[in-house]
């Protein structure tokens, strides 16, 4: 059963309060800021209903998230549920990129803007008071988040549909359910996850075989997130694709054939752009090596979603 968001937030608060009490720490409202209260550093806004209570990310983890994402000056870095803005502010300071932070809490947005000004990067960041489920994230090339596992999974389809293939998504502490990460690291005994947004390559792709008498060739691809497999169809014969990979918009696979004891291998590599793949074929036969161009088109009616729908995280709420 999918957990109630309010119950989940209260459960998180109860856990923090328990450990605070166990250490003998006082649990009390913040002194000056009447719009929030704090339990052992966990900031919760009064009068709003955040999907995730605010917990600041240690700077050691912030730096590792930026490193794992490989942020460059060309990137636009987003943080959904940005809190005090430190993820995008640090990314901008370190890489010279642009940053956007989204938070539903007006106090956090004011704090983020003040922090950006103090850091001297206010001209390269913007902070928006908004529900991040409705935020347009199509310009994001890097997404840095620290959210509950089930919130991650609710956002999963949005990341896959709105972010461009090859964009990077990094999450602190929590995974994306059955969407396995492309890389992970550990800092301060905490896991950090990286995903590269894959293109949608699922469906039936056709192209014309080279030569005057060349007929139509076909590849049928199944895809689950960044994992792909498929078959090559020529005439009535089918062959399973070998070494099929997809990273961002870059697809590659091989076809191994044998005719009269002569083995041949065709290696396909290309870029997925909507319903077109363009790239090269390298044919290896005995001592011969031949290169040719390759352009395949997908039947739009065969395009299928690559996200499997709501799945619980491995970490919480089985």
C-alpha cells in the first residue's frame, strides 16, 4: 500500500525526535523564526504542507553529489525541495553553471536567496516558491535531490519524460525503486546514487539494407529504463542482439552471423533522436573491415513507456 505522505512525514519527525530525546537534546521551536520549528536541525514549515520536511545536506555530501554528477559550466542544475539552496549554490560556485531551486516553503526560498547573495552567485541562480510536482524541469541537465524514497518514485516518470537523454540525476540517501542506478558512491556512511537519463528506444526500427537489391531490415527493442535487449530480423530469420547498451541517447549493439564457416560481425552505434537513430555500422569479416552509415526509423505506434509504474523503494515501506 502506498504510504500517506503526511503519515510518512510525521513518522520521519518521530524518528528524529526519538533520537534527539535519546541523546538528551531539547526539542523546541526556533527562537526568532516563528514560521518554522526545528527538531534537532530538521526544519519544518508551519502553515504549509511539504511532501518532505527540510533536512539540510552536509557539505561533504553536497560536494560528492556535485562530483558524481560531473557538473560543468554548460549545465543547468535543479534541486526540487531546495531548502536553504546549498546544493545549487555550491554547484554554481564550483562549476560556474546556472542553478534553479524549487521549494514550497516561502521561508526557505527567502533563505536561499539570501544565501546566494552572500555567496556572490545571485546572478546565476533563481529560487522559485512552487510545488515541485508541477515544476517544468525540461531545461535541467543535472538534478540534485534529497527526498523521501516514495517521493523519488512518484517523480520518476517526470524525470524520464521531461529531462533530456544524457542528463544526470543524483539522489542523496534514497534510491528510485526498481530503476537501478548507473553509479553509486558512499560518503559519511551514506549512499549517493547517480542515474543517466536514457532515451526511449523501445519499439520497432527499420532501415534499408545497402545495395540495389537490399530489402528492409528490422530491429525490435525492449527497454526497461536504461537496460535494453532485442532481436534483429532479416527475411524470416531472427537473431538476438549482442552487447546491447544504452547510455543517454547513445545506443550500441552487435549482430553476429555465420555463412559457410565464415563469421561476420556487424557493430551498430548511433544516437537516438525521437523516432530516428543515426550512426555507423562497422562490419568485421575475416581480415576485412568496412564502415557505413546507418539511419533507422521507428514505427511510432510501437513506442512503449520505459517506466514500469509505481514501485516501492528497496529501502522503505515494502
